[in-house]
């Protein structure tokens, strides 16, 4: 499935393809900066660092808490045992999603730093080639019908497979350079028994994110009919 290596207070999880290649330094953005290997950043709630190493272009993301708790504890989580950490759960889930043939970035490695009752975490995933998020695209131009169908078909397939995404929004849906749709950021995600309740809640969350970004951006090429088209195709694929 994947490899686990303990080094003092650090536990490193790694994809079998990267056995004995990943070390502690991989989880330090400063390390990559010093080697001039940082090729980009993505700012959201926190910065994600893109680095290029040999033939790998990857994304390094630190786990940060959100909401009011995050203002106090920032990146500290109560340690529930390795397999119950958000880091372990996300990494192992992504391994399963790859095995299911779903379009998610390949998980490269993850790290849990455990000190007493507290842990902190990081995860590295392979970058999606030529990735542009739905938000990036809609700021520039409308989606065409093929793109709407690709999004709807991809989300329906995830839901048919029982994949629940805890924060499905237009920043977490990407197109690669070939026009394929990928879903990213599976923190707190899980595989559930498919049912209409959580599937509809997932789609409702996505619908709200379109409206939220429409209110934030002066240029945002999204219309109510676009959602109607996307959701209609999604329901057709889900019930096919």
C-alpha cells in the first residue's frame, strides 16, 4: 500500500515509487528554496509550495487549522494515534483513490511530527500538469459545454465510488493540460456508502462556492444556466 518510516519524533509515509528517496528535508520549503527548486506558490488559507526535483514536479502543503481554533492553535492537532491523524487519513485515502482509477494527484509522501499530545503534519503530492482551477478559468472566460460535461461526469464518478469530499469547491477542481478534470485536497475526506443525502450536500457546497466567488470577483464568467447544465448532467451520470 505505502511505506512508513519512523525517525525520532517524525513518521514519514511514502508511495512505493519513492521508497528510500524521501527524507525529512523534502517537507521544508526553505530546503527547496536554497536549491532554487521552488517553481511556484499557491496562496489560499496557507501557502502551497511547488518544487521541481529531477523529473518530479510536486506540491508541498502544511496542515493548518481553520476557524477560531486556528487562530489559537494554528498548526497543532491533538494526537489520536498515527492512523487517526488527518495526515495519515488523507494520504491513505489518496492511495485508495489512485487504485480506484480516479483523477487525483499522485500522493508522494507525508510527514507526521508527534511531540507529546500534539502533532503537526505535511503532505506532498504530484503536481497536475498544466493545472488551472475552475476559479482561474472563470475569472478569464466562461466554461464551454464540453468542460461542464467533464466536470459533471468526474464528480458523478467520484460519488458513485463513494468518495466524499469535505470541502468541494471551485478551487479544488482542476483541469490539466489535456482538459481532464482532477479533484484535489482530500483532508477530512472519506469513502462512504453512496447515498443521496451526502452526495446532494457535496453538490450544494460546490454550488455555494460558485456564488461566493461570483460575489468576490469583479470578473467572473458564471451564470445560473451553467449550474443547471452541470447539475443535470451530473444527475444523469449518477443514475446511469
